[in-house]
C-alpha cells in the first residue's frame, strides 16, 4: 500500500502549491469548502482539478459503483471496477494531496438531503447525468442554501467543437457551463475530451469564485 | 407583459409559471425558474400566479455528465 507521508511531507507540498499558485491565492483555496454532486464524467474530473488546486475541503457525493462503461470518460482505472465512485476517487485524490479534507457521501443526492449534504460549501458543482436531476439539484440548492453558489454543466455531448462550450452566469448564484444544447437524449454519445472541457470550465469557475471573481 | 430571459412576452393566457413552461414547450422537470429574483420550487410551478411586470429567468438543462 502506497503511503503518502513516506513519499512527501505536508510542508513541502504546500510550499510547492504556493510557489505555483501564489501565497494569497493558495490561502483562499486552502480555506475553501466546495461540493461536487455526482462523480461521473464531469464530477470525477472536477474533483481531481480542485484537489490539484488544494481546495481545503471537498464534499463528494455519488451512490454509484465504477462500471466498465464509465472508463471511456470518467477518472477511474481498471482496478477500480466495482468500487464505489466515492471511494475510488478519494483513493486517487489522496495521491494528489493527502492533506485535504475529503468528506464523502455514498448515497443518492435528492431534494430531501441535498442541502444537508452540502451545507457549508461556498460553491457546489452540479455534475449529474440526467436533465431532471440537474434541475432538481440546482433548484433545491439555490432555494435552500442562500450563501451557496452553484456551477452546473449542461450540454457537452457529441463531437461538436470545444469552442461551443462556455461558462455563463444564468442567475444570481448560478453559473452554467456547456453548449446548452447537445443532449445525450439526441443519441450523439459522450466523449471524454468534450466532457473534460466542460468539467474544466466548471472547475475554472469555482477557482475564480474562490478568488472573488464573479465574471464567467 | 412579462419579461422572460430578458425578452418581453405577452401574458395573455398565462396564469401560472406552469402555463408559461407549457406554452414554450419546456419540460417542468428539466428547468430551474427564478421569479423576480427568487428561485421557485418545482411543486409551486402550478400554483404561483403571474402578474404584469414579472421577471422570469428559466434555465433549461440537457442530459449528459
């Protein structure tokens, strides 16, 4: 079993983050609390990016297990097959930064539990698959957590240009990333590069919000 | 008149938020709706009455993630 504290010490890793990100920025990332709802194609990549930033507390929720049909676009490997996504992902995140606070919830996120799960998060990323679930989560969090901003993904299917994917401010506390149109229901598939572009848009907006930048 | 996603819209025949969604062909379970700055719960779409001057933002989601 690989052991983090034998490979690296906390001070050295934190100094490396400060060297690359700047001390002021790193202080804000380290103090932040961010949620990711759904750990599939969007959420697994978002979580990896936020762990690399050194976001102090990550709240990660998903009910599902890693399946062979996930490997084409989600941040999991063959040895993870059958494991809960929460556990498979945190294993990886601990190898990026073992000193962040990872709070995992292996359960289905619903209108009844969403606000309890993500209370205290400055920002929550919506990273579900189905349009109905996306709408449910966004409405529930915006209505129930008045101090939380939501960054959602909508429209990253198919083989269209990466340039069609963008970030926009849709409501006071809602940012929307994606092309807004390419629905999986259209049968055009979901491809790793385009899904990862959308995930990067979401993670970039989170980064900006944590630094006090509200423009998309 | 209503304002929907920044565009003016005649309110004739639109009594509730649900009426607006139906007229636009937007599925109620795939949208988030903000009315005059307040997020609405889905179960209230059919009961909240629309008035002249109301400003609505309707975000529609498509699947994939």
